[in-house]
């Protein structure tokens, strides 16, 4: 099995830039509002997300997935398009997202077409459609093999997965409390993603090897056949999606039930023990403790 670290400068530079932007946002917000909104927990989640996304591109997972195992390639896509984005979005819950860009850059973006494009992509139906499109198109055998054969197309594939993941988790977590979707609708959003990925996994398990590139791999690790490799890749995707989407959906459903129960006559008025675990996904927006942090000046 290959043990090659592909220290491509592009992902390392992007990771450094992301961490630098988050660091300056964290410091600025902490000075303005204290540790309530710029806490160590959020910072660790963001760093973990950037680390997972970077490791997907520079660790041996990249080389093994490209040359030997479909399972490793699937793992790379899950790190880049699901686990990494989920952690990154969790790390930007609250007003810190408004501070990620320095004021001059924020002013330029606010008056550019990028703001319109971002607003369009963050419409729930657009985010979900883009995620489903990426999931479907990039797992078509011809597209999958073409991405491996052409480096530029492979980079584009990775960008699609990362962007789709960020957009989808922005809808599920709603880090800035935009309330484009209700808590129940966010649970359904996650459920739709879970069903779609589960169907793809079932198809991959049921079919004979469908990716010619991996059928012709020699010296496949662990003595796996191409069929075993494809089945394990599907099971890996299923397990990871359950670990992320199913857990998020569970928290959201719980929060939805709690909210409905509180609105009923004689319903609960809140828990004296503080916010429930579901608040990690269902809450965590701009407001906390009844106070709001003013946005950064443009």
C-alpha cells in the first residue's frame, strides 16, 4: 500500500488562508463581544474541519485512492465533501461568520456579483439540488474515471464536492440563524441527503464493479477483489453519512419536538440545566443569551 504524502502547495495555501481568516475573525469578535461567541470550542471545530479537508488532499488517502482502492477514493470524497464541511460550518456558528473577511474585503464583496451568487447558492432548493447533482454526476462511471485520468477535471470534482458540502451543511446547521428553513425542514433536508446517499450505496453494493479504472488495478491492497473494494466503498459512504447526517437529523428532530411541546398550552418553558445537545445544530446562531453582537462595520 502506498504511503505517499502529496504535499501539493495549493491545498496547503488554502488551508493556511482559511485558518488565518478565522484567527483574525476570532480575535476581533472576542475583543468586541468576549468569549461568548468566540470560544475555543468553535475554533477547534473549525481547525478540525480544515485539517480533515486538507488531509483528504495531501495524505496517503489521496495516492491510495487514485492508484489502488476505490474505498480510499470514496473516503477522500467523504472527508472533503461531508465531514470537513460539517466541522467547518459548526465552527462558524454565531456572528463569527460575519467577521471572517476583513472590512475592506467585506465591502468589496458586498458590492460585487459574488454577493448575488452566494445568495442564490444559499437558497435551500439550490443547495440541495447542487448537492444531489454532484452526488449523482460524479459517481457515473465515465465521469468518475475521467476525473482520475485528467488532473484538472479531478480538481474541479473536488471543488464541487467541497462547495456542495458547505452549502448543504449551511442549510442543516444554519450557522447565522437566517431561518431560511424551519428546524423541521432542516431535518428533512438532512433526511433527503441521507436517503440519496443510501440509495447510491445500495446500488454500488448490488452491482458488479462499475468503474473500469479500478477493475484493472493490479496489486490491490488486502487481497480485495474489485467487487469487494466497491462494496466496502459503498459501506464506508453509508457509515459516514449515518455518523454525520443521521446524528444531525436526530438533534434537529429533537429540537423540533421540544419547540412544538413548548408551544402547546402548559408546555415546557425551558430546561433549567441549560440548552440541550440539540442546540449544537438547531441553535448556535447570532443571538445568544438574549444579546446580539453588532455586525462588523463595512
